[in-house]
C-alpha cells in the first residue's frame, strides 16, 4: 500500500501540502473521466482525479458525437500502425460501455451517431456521474502549475488550489508513478477559435517539461461566427447567402463574385458546406473561399454573411445556370431568401444564432477565420504513453491521428483511456516514485511562489492582456497562410515575449493562475512556430491544413515515398526535431507483460 498521508512544508513562506499517491488523472473531458473509471475497474486503488476550476470557464460538453469506426481497410498513410490496430480492436468495448451508461446510438449516413441519454445527459455528464457514484477521490477546482519530471520519468504534478476552503492551502504537490493527461489540446494559441475558452489546458506545460510532440504545426481552420464559437458548416453555406466585407471607410465589397463567375461561387460554397476545414488539396475549390476571406481579414476588413440577400447586390439566383440552377429549381428554392432556405435545411442553425442574440431575419452575421481543431498532440505509443515513462495522454491531448485526419475525437479518446488504464494497472501499479519532494522539485515550487508574489507589484503588462496580444499575432501570421519570413519574425517576437515574462503583472494574488496560463500558451505557440519553420528546413510537406509560402511561391512539397512524421521537443531551452517513419501495422497488439 502506498503512503497516502499528507505532510506540509514551508516553502518561500507559504505552506505547501505534499501527498503521495499512485496515479493521477487530469481533466474532466470524456477521455479523462473514462480513464478514471477504467483505472478503478482494473484495480488501481491509489487514484486521484484532478478537475479544473470551472467558475469562470463553464465546460459545455458536446450534445452529440459521430463515432468513427476505424478499420484496417481505412487509409493508413498518416497513422502509426499499432495505434490503428488498437483503435479497431478496442472500439466495441469502448462503445458498449457508453451504451450501458445510457448513451443513445443511432445510425446515419455518415456513420454511428452518439446522442444524449434519455434523461438528457451528454456523454460527458454520464461519465462524470458514474465517477461521482464510484467513490473516486476528486480534487476539484485545481490548476496544474507544472509537471514534475526527472530523467524522463513523471514524478507528479504541482497544483494550485483555485478555491481553497478554510484550513486548506493554495499549493499542493502530488507525487505519483503515473499521470494521465486528459485536459484537451492547446486551446489558447489563437484568439479566433471555435474552442470554448479553456484555462485548464496543459499541452504547453508538457512541452515545457520536454515531452515529445507530434504534428505540432497541424491545425484545421475554417469560417466561424465571431460573437460565439459556432462553425459555419453545411446548412449555413448551402443556403447560399451573400458574403461580403466592409473596409475601414464603411464600403462594402462583394469579393467572392468579383473573383469568380456566379456559378463558380455557388459551386465553391456548396463544396464548402461539406468541407468546413481548409484543405490545400481543395485550394482551387472550397479552399479558395477560405483563402479569399483570410485575405480580406488581413486587409483590415470585417467579413459578414447576410441571409437576407442572395450572394451579392448585383446578382440574383435567376442568373444561375447548369446543375446548381436545376437543383435549386427542383427544391423550389429559387424565389426563397437564404434565411428561408437555411431554416428549411436546418432550423437548429437559425435557433443557435437566435439564442446568442443574433436574428438572421434582421441582421448580418459577423464571421472570421478561426482555429477549429489541433490535429497534433503529445506523441504516444500503442498504450497512449508519451515519451516520458508514466505520463499518458488521452483525448485531444494525444496525437492519435495523422495529419490527414480530424475525425473520431470521442472514439479515440475512449479507446485511449482503455489502453492507458490497462497498461498502468498491469505494468506500473507498483509504487515506484519516492515518498518525498526532492531539491529540484522544491526549487521549482519556490521559484513560482516567489514569482507569483512579485507579479502583483510588477510594472509590466497584465499577463492576460499580454497573452491576448500574442494570440492576435498568431491569428495574423500562423493560420492557414504561413509565409516563411513572417514565421521567422513571429519566432523572434515570441523570444522577446519570453524575456518579458518576469515583468508581467497580475491584479491580485488570486490571479496567479494567469501567469501559468500565459506560460502554457507561450510554449504551445512556440512549438507551433518552430515546427512550421522546420517544415521549410526539412523540405517536407506541411500537411493539409495550411499553405506554406517560401518567398512568393507556394511551398507544397510532395510527401516522400515513405510517410514520415515530425516530432519536436524542448531540450536545454531549445527546440529540437526529428523525422521518423510511421510505425508498421503489427500482426497483433502486444501484451502489457511483454
């Protein structure tokens, strides 16, 4: 049995609680909660779930999910073979457990669809309720300040209690043999995003600790509502509204119909309805709309979608020809307004805007290019273990899929939870980590406490405002259009930003978490920019999510005959990279005891 008692140290004139346990799970995502349940069911007793402070960061779990059924017949060109086999082998068990909890499963043309339970609970809410009913110890409303790593082994985490009760201290060190990261992807890299505002992410902190990252540069971008995080997919584009920009003088520009004939605009918009994310392979079709909109934004123009008008002031749908005209006539939609078509196609899309104070019957919709999903993450093996022994990543924290995949977030997260829990239970549930905090850990804790106290009296910029400035720069120079010289300049900007970190200010000591959130964001941004520049140096394709320009020429280098994977990591304060071939498809999954 592990030593589970808590002892207290005075560090930098602050009380710090130290506790020894076996395994820690970080996060309240579907993947984190499933990992917690699987660990308990596999006999891991010394287990603590650490969930974030949601008082100012309400988590809104998805109402429904598509469940990707990975098979060996799928395109495997960008995925490690052992992960592919794990996704296929474990998928039935992963799904059946959700069904036993009450999740509803239906079949659609796109595949299996996971909906709310009969009582209205989402998958995340079902899993959370099961965790609470299972008497699992939970540390609620904590923020991760650092991963404690020594010699490529995880030793635990340093935490901030965001809501200390009477008698509790603000700082806690949890020593553990295993840490499962289920805190999502790098949500704060860009200010334009379809992510909810997440202050609990730890991707950048894992980068800081030295963990390897795969596909750090690979993101998905598309058109989103500016006022709230909603992607403009399917019905929004199929309704064929007018899309225009407004310059600083208030002049409107129908830039789409200026660039292409009306039939071409409609065709591209209908293709865009089925492909929200920008894809360089569609650069002459649906992707061309993304590039044109980003160009308007870079000119300082606002972009709007108006469902009261058809395409532009100068055109009507009656002028359409060919297949698009025939399809609209067959649907009886030629004389309808776009908002009428939208409501006929998907009333919930109209209602989603209305619920957020935007009536598409009365006003245009302000939109922007936004980051929708990070395809990369922490490098994992077939057990979802990272490059550090004992550190696992599940859900969006893990780089499961290759650069050509963005599906299966729920299924991959649930399967990863099963794999990580099984490996911990059978291989690492033995009590390995020491029962005391050593000098490097103590120095790290002391350094942060002193820095947080000093930041209240610093004279520099506020940490949250400084972070917002950097996020705006990433919007401008590191989205779907990436130019080498601009990335080099951005890299220098980030270096200067780090040198200013010691001058950042917080309003009060209770805001000290802002300092770590800033640090987490910075390392995630630095990893993205380094990885992007490394693509130029290696002359290897940058995936499909962005266009890379070397000078005035688009740099769309073809992949090598053998697919290679970019991995980067931080060592002695500098990023390094390596390229490796994909791991082959094994004949069977290895056993934990092998």
